[in-house]
């Protein structure tokens, strides 16, 4: 995963570089650019994601992202000191993938999220036509809400309609915490991981959390391969998962 960061105050950049050099496990290639002029010297097509600081000179981060939106397929993020820059985003500004606060740990979390996203995309693309896109019956999973937590047991392969059904149930119940388990499955498919990732995205937009439990080594290996375990923790049992979601 290759990410460009354009601008940012010196203190933030110092601590971010220190953090990246210390205990971060991700396989990330993070390139830093002083300003929009410095960034203009490189081929932007090499990046998976581009993060521009809102106060970058001589061109603001927002204007920079706007100017390159037709020249790259990268995810474009605006980095701000506060959430106030959300006011810059309008419905016509859908070329921006999101806002990232000028905070080291939030940036690291975003890197983990992006790495999982790109790994899943690449793994699914590699499988190609071997992935069966057929729709299975609604009893491919069970869904139960207890104490504001959704307990989702996956019984079969999870497909698009299953994913949409789970997201709708979570939204209808106004629940933003979920535990996913696999009581009867020894192996999961990469396409399944992609559906779980979409459910996680829906939860996280509202400040929600998700956890896995009761996974065997085969499933844990798949989660590790696509780096989902970096953003969705794995627990031995439901009790530990519930405790995590309540913290």
C-alpha cells in the first residue's frame, strides 16, 4: 500500500514518522511531501491513497484534491485539525473519500483500514471467476440483539444479499456494536471477508465497533492475510468480545 501525505504541521509529522518507525506492523509505503508544489513533481498514479492537509500552501488541500480527482484512482482524503472542515464537503464534493483528523493514532487507524480494503480487493481480483456470486437463502446466518449488541452467527457463505440484510437490520435497530462468530464453519472465503468488511464500514461510520469470536486457526489465518485482524479484534469467546465492545 502506497500513500501520499501532503503538508501537515511539523510536530504532527515528526510524531507520525516516529510512530511509523516504531511498532507499526503494516506493510506501508508512506511518502511525505512538503506542499502541493513538492507533490506535483511525482507521478500520482502510483498511490493507493492521497491525504492532503487542509492548510497546505500554495494550494489548499481541498483545492489540491479537486485538481487531481480526474488524474488518479486513489482514495482522496482531506486532513484537518478539527472536524470543522467538514463544512467544506458538499454533495457535489463526492470525489473526497473522507476526512482524517490531524492526529497520529487516527491516521494509523486509517492506514490499517485502507490496507485491509486494498488487500481484500487484490485477493478477490486474484480469485476472479472462482468466486461464486450466487445468492443463498436468508438462513445463511442468524441475527440476534441482546443488550444493544448484535450477535451474528455465520452458517454459510455470506453473499451480497446477506450483507445488505445484516446492515439493514443493524440500522433499523439503531445498533452499532456487533459480534461475528462461526460456530459451524471450518473455513471462510475471501469474498466472505469482503462482505464482513462492508458491514464493519457501515458500523464504523457511526462510531460503532465489531469483534470476532470462536474462530479457529484457518479463519484466523485468512483474517491475518487480508489484515482484517488489525481493525476487527479476535476473541476466544463471546464474553471477551462483549467486554471489548463495552469499553
